[in-house]
C-alpha cells in the first residue's frame, strides 16, 4: 500500500494510492486542507516556486511523466521526472520515489550551495 500524508500543525489527512500515480508538491490536495492554499495563491515573483500555480504545475508534470512510464520500469526511470526543470528547482531539498509492490525506494537529500 502507498499513500501521501498531508499535514498541518493541527491535523493530518491521508490520500491513498488509488490510480496509476500518486504525487505531492507544495500545496494541499486533500479537501480537508484545501483552504490553506489561499496563502500561496499570490506570492512575490521571486517566490513563484511556492505558489499554488507553481506547485500545481509540478504535480501535473509529475503525473503526466509517471503515467507515461511502462508498468515494469526501474526506480531510476521513475525518478527521472524529478529532474525536470520546474519539478527540480532552487528550493528542492529532497526527492523520493518508491515502488509499493516491492517496498523498494530511493531518497535523495539535496543541499544548496
């Protein structure tokens, strides 16, 4: 099984893996927390990466790229979309990809210079 757990300081919501892909960026997708996205609807241009539009763009890119992968690909192939510009940006601090069926995963910590 796989899921995304979205958290706030006061609560959590679980989004189960029900389709072909399950991704998360910087905005809330769980209906319980959707109102929190208002805080990132409009941001200064230099912080666009944190905006709802920027985050939604990353989710869409990831879903599209992951859905196009063959069902039996390697984790390295599945991780390739994480390096697409916009998905990978100056604020990226970690990347993670995993296969729920096998339990195999890869996690990278990125350190800015």
